[in-house]
C-alpha cells in the first residue's frame, strides 16, 4: 500500500498547490449561522458530485449544484471540509469547522446525508485534538465504510434480489456455521451480538461532536436498505433488538 505523503512532501507538490489556488477567496469567517441556515442555495437541478476537480473554484461550484435547494450552511460545511483536505491553513480552518459543529451539531445531524456525515467524522478523526473525539469519529467512519463495502459487493454480485432461505435461518438456530478465523454466522432472528455491541457503543454516543453523528449514522443504517435493516426485518426476539425507535 502506498504511504500517505508527509506534510513536507505535500508542501513541495505542485499538484497540491494547484488544488488550493484561490482558497483565500473562499475562506470566509462566516459565523452568522442563522443567516446561513435561512438562505437557500439556488443552483438549478441537483447533481451529486463524483470525484473532485483540480480547480478549487470548479469543485466548489459542483458542490453548490449538489446542494441546490438546501440551506447555505450545508455548502459552507462542505466548503470547510474541502479547504481542510486541500491543506489550506488546516489548523485555522479546522477550528472554524469544529466551531460550526459545536454550535450547530443537532441541525447538521438532522440535515446532512450519510455521505457528508461521514465526511465530517473523517475530518474529526484526522484533525481533532481530543483523542476520544478522534476515536469515536473513526468508529462512525469505519461503520459506514464497512456497510458501503458490503452493499457494493451485493450490487456487483447481482444479489440485490436474493431472498432469505428459511431452512438456513432455521439451521442457524441449532448449529454453528463457521465463517473464518473462529467467527461463525450471525444467528438470524435471535442473536444478541448487535444489541451487545450497541450497549458497548452507547457511552461513546455522548462524546460531542462525533458521538451524535455516530448515533445518527447508526439509526439511519437501521432504516435504509442495509444489512442491518434486512436483519432487523427477520428478527424475532424483542429483548435482543439493536435499534431504537
């Protein structure tokens, strides 16, 4: 695996500097969050971005279209993430990002989709000064990326329409079915693994600002079409449920 460039190496990278040319024009100290929440972005039809443009201005314009029809604070949040990732005054820009989350965390959790929630936790994990915040943020990022990998495999193997096999579910109630390295199949319908994991996770959900994001992502995983929701639909034992309603 190729190692990540050091800050010293990045400083002498022409591509790195190109990606943040003009950054000072976007690095506004806008802390009027009420105004940012009240203004709605009008950038035409929405279109989700894929990848990033080398030009910072072009990339931020693309993001503006992605957030068309939403409060401007959502674009402001994404803009801070982009500036941090492109290495523009990372300490000062992260301080703005953390201040935004400290002030508007509940609004951001309610409004951002999972893509941008995990972008936020990636940012916490890499830049926050509190090791506990970084650890909780990493939990949220790992959870999301593992589900993303599992659902991607489901897509590329064309297994979206696969149906649960009732005989195999019944078999799991009485027999251990090995997977690898001592792991065995989840006992669909009754297993307490996810409930116990949630109980262990609960204390971390109060570690602001990353904990509430982890809680939001976890809850949405139970409602969207993910392995968690599909297992929930097959679950029969109330006392081992792992979701909150």
